C-alpha cells in the first residue's frame, strides 16, 4: 500500500513538472514577440522610406540572397523613386539624351568700307548729277578698287559742324557773317541731317551741341557774340573734327565749314598737321570762307592762315573761298549748298586688309569723260588693331 502511494506521488510530481515546462515555453515565446527589436532606420535622417507600389513583385523569403558575382552579371533593378522626387521619363534607346548646345564661335569681319564724298563739275563749274559707279575710277595706293555708290547725289545725310571765329580780328564783319551763316543753315539742312556749332576764341567752345532742329540751330548761331579773345584756330578745328566723328553715324557725309581768316594766335596743343590728320581720321570735308578779302596779302600772318586753310580744303576734298568783298559771302554759301546737293558718296571695300593704322592715298578719276572736274579727299587712315 505504501509502495503504491509512493508511485502515485511520483507520477503526479512528474506531471506537474511537465506542465510547468510547457507553460514556461509558451510564456517565453509570447514575451519574445512583444519585445521584438525595432526596424533599422535609414542612415540619412532626411531620407524618407521608400514606398513599394502594390503591383511591385514581392521577394521570396525562401530564395537565397544573390552573391556578389550574381550582382555583377545581372543588371541593376530599376530604382523606385521616392514620393519627393518625380519619376524620370524613360528615354528612347534610339534617341540620345539632350546634350548641352556647343558654344558658338564668334566670327570677326575685318573688312572696312571706305567712303569718299566726290564733287563733280563741268568746265564751267556746274554740278554733274547723272553719273553712276561705272563713271568713276578709284585707286588706293595705285591699286584699283571696286566702286559702289551709296546713294543718289545730294541724298546722303549730312553731319555738319560750323565754326565761327569770334576773335577781335573779325569783329567789324561778324554781324554780316552770322546772318549769312543763319540763312545757309536754313537752306542746306534737310530732315535727317545734323549740325553742331563751335566758337573759335581763346579756347574751343561748343556753342550749340548737335541738333537736327533747324530753328534751334539758327537761334544758336544768332546768339553767338564776338569777343576780344585771341584765336585758338587749330585747337578748335581738332576739337570739332573729333566731335563730329564721335556724334555721327558711318556712311554719312561729314562737313566742316569755317568762317575765319585762319590766323592762329593761341593754340597751345595743335598745329596745321594735327588739324589735317584729325580731319582725315574723321573723313570730314573742310570748307573755309575767309571774309578778309584782298587785305590778307598785307602781312605774312594772314597769308599763312589762308594757305593753311587751302591745304586743309584741298586734302579733304573741300574748298577754300576768299571772296573779294563781304557782300559775296551769300554767293559763297549758295555755291557750297549747290555742291553739297549734287555730291556723290562713293564707297569701296579696300583690297588691303591690313589694320596697320597707316595713311593710304586715294585718287578718284573720271572713267569716260576726261573733261569732268573731280574733287575728293586725298586719303584716309586705315584702322589699327
């Protein structure tokens, strides 16, 4: 009896121990699921986790991970864009992606159009208006050039600069000169033309800045007053030539008209050679009107002044006038007006392409009629790099 009881107690203890074992195992598994470690966070805190589309293929958990060799041989999977970045548009394999446009090469054209105002008259001094480019022969340093006209005679715009001598040497004739010049402005200027006015005194003075208003130009001319100043003739010519070059467009006729005796008593910087050089650089015709008349032959200074103006006029294609009496001043202005209204503007591209800044001599001749009288400037300065 005691042995049977002892066997039952042993069996009961065994069943209790077995039950405790199963209960402990169940409790341990439940605790492990509740304390599962959190998912790893992205290395970049600013990177958002990628969302897999519903139709994306699911990975097989039983499939072994690819080795490094398999990753090298197989192409990379298509990257699924994040919501913050729009998906890139797939490119057509036959169409290359857009490449940056190559930078265009800048091409410099060094050819230079040379313009030559040309006055043509017959033996009696009457203007000839019905000529064409074929009627002229132009040579540059004895080399023939191909000529083209740039406009009908007298139709090309004019940029003019008018110089008044206001020094004491012309004081008794100034009023008449001023009135004659005002009538000339009214007569010669047309729409599209421009004019500036300088006063020749102790220093150059821009009395009327460039204007295309005839009334304003006439009023400015009439407002100029004579002075007791000395004469800075060449300083003013140089200043005016530079002014007309800076304020006018190419392919126009540039004209300087000077009312003076040409006597220079106060120029501190420039002489005759400087005036000629600047006029040639500006491609400007020079017309001078000396109201002194025959009295210039009374002294050397007056003769030197007139000779200097004659040189400037001849080398630029203009004219130097010496009227016998003051009343002829109006006739002189009328002659200049008639010449400008019948003047040709020829142009050519020089065969000499060197930009050496040297002076090149020009000769203009009649191709068919040797009796025609032609005046043009004697040359120009080439551009310089």
